C-alpha cells in the first residue's frame, strides 16, 4: 500500500530529529511535556519542523478531565499499587499509560500562513503511521474505539483493536501532533489499570464529564496485531523510513529551546501541585 505524504515537502528547512537526549531532559516525568512546548515555540519562531521520540519508565499520564473525578483521591492509589506513578499532562484527553513497551512520537510543524485544520493535523499522523507499517499488510484505520482508554475520533486500530492514540497542541504559530504507540508489552494489564482507576474514581456516580468504560479486549499492541516480535528500535526505524523524502538532521538543544524548556517545566510543576491531591 502506498500512502501519500506530500505535506512533508512543503517545509523549507530540514527536519530536526530529537531522540537520544541528555538525562537532564529525559529522566523527570515532566521533561517530555516541557520539551514539547519548547519545540512548538521553536517551530513557530524559526519555521523549523521537528521530530521527537520519547519514552517513559512506568507512568500514568492523566488528562485534565481525569482530575474532575469525584473520588480522585480514592482512585489514584490504584496506580501506585501497580508501581506506576502519575502526573497530569498539559494537553487534552484522558489517562494513558507509558512504559518501556510504549513509544511516543511527535511531529512539530510551524503554522506559517494559516492554521492547520484540526482533522488535517490528525490525518498527517495517521498517514505517517500507515506508511511506516505498510509492509505488514494490515489496514490501520482511524476512528473512535469507544471503550479504549483515552478514546478519540482519531484512535488508530488494526482489526478493530486500538494500537495508538493521537493528540495535538498549539503554541505561538507552532503545532505538535503527538502519538503514543503501544509497541509491545501487556496491553491488557495497562487497560485494566485504567479501568480500575475509573471504577474507583466514579463509584457509580454520574458526572457531566464522560469517562470511558475501559474494555481491555478492544486494545492491543503492534507486536500482537502483526504477530511478529517488535522492539521500540524497530518501530523508530520504520517511522523514520517514512521520512526518507526529506532531509533529517540531528537536533541540538539551543539556548532558546533550553530556556523555553525551563519555563514549561515550571508550568508543569505548578499544574501538578495544583491539580493532584
């Protein structure tokens, strides 16, 4: 299957790739979110497209809406019992799970002339994922998997089971389109943790916010869906192959990026101190 990625050719600068970064910019759970904001600002100010790979140790990444659960304080310890700390991210959506089997990938673009429509931004990531994994001969579709964790209109699935979720964030003329890819590991347990969280956080209470009735059976990993072993490095290699039509350069953490990172880290600290009990 051939997937059209013509949008890649519209940028006049090479894509900067940020992957192996110093520990100071990877070890803290807030780091990737502060970096994302820094990269968005950089893209907006310099017209520079950026690619960013990142992972976390075991971590629950909550959305803002999760903090509205009526019994949040009773629900959060369920993650700790599984050995997963938790934070609240600075972009939309609901809870997702990070660990060594989950790859996060962001495409950051400048919005130079006009705002990129929301659905067009999501479609860009969908098309990149289709292109990257086309050799496996499985259709990767984009529609809501209702009973997955963090469901959305652009959930990516294979044979009706979710493999990935996409989000986006915009700042000062830049946009990040971000995806988590469940590459390997125990997706059933990941989903079960989130289901337990909502069960304990709601206790049957009706709220004006919609929280998913998470069904672990509607989620899977790339490894399981393709019925072949797959590592994080395998997934990175396939993703980068989709960018062969453009020039890639190793990204360097400039003084402006480092400054914006520090600002973003402070905002994440304040956000989490305020929202988590």
